[in-house]
C-alpha cells in the first residue's frame, strides 16, 4: 500500500499492522477504553471510569502487601 508505515521486525522492514475498529463511545469522549480482541476481531470494549485501574494479579498482591492489607477467608455456614 502506498504511504503505509513500515516497521523493522527481526531486521526486516514489514508493513505496520493495522486493526480498524469501531468504539462505542460518543464523538467527544475523552478517557480510556479496554478492548478484548480475538483473532483480530474486537469481541468487547469497555470504558474505564476515572477511578478504575488495571494491573496484573502479581501487581495487585504486591500492592496489598505494601499496604499490609490482610485478607481473611470466611465460610458461609
């Protein structure tokens, strides 16, 4: 394609991959969106609220330990 950006991958110039998607947000939307993509197709998108954050489970556990958070298991008996 004429004018397509190229990237260097393992020493070879290849066309930059492009994934065209439709987001379900208003035209004046400003914020963050999480996408779930399967086989190059967007299966789900979700807007994040300002107070929502994403991290790995390891990062969450590390933050909980840093805050000395104690989680206690309870039973429904």
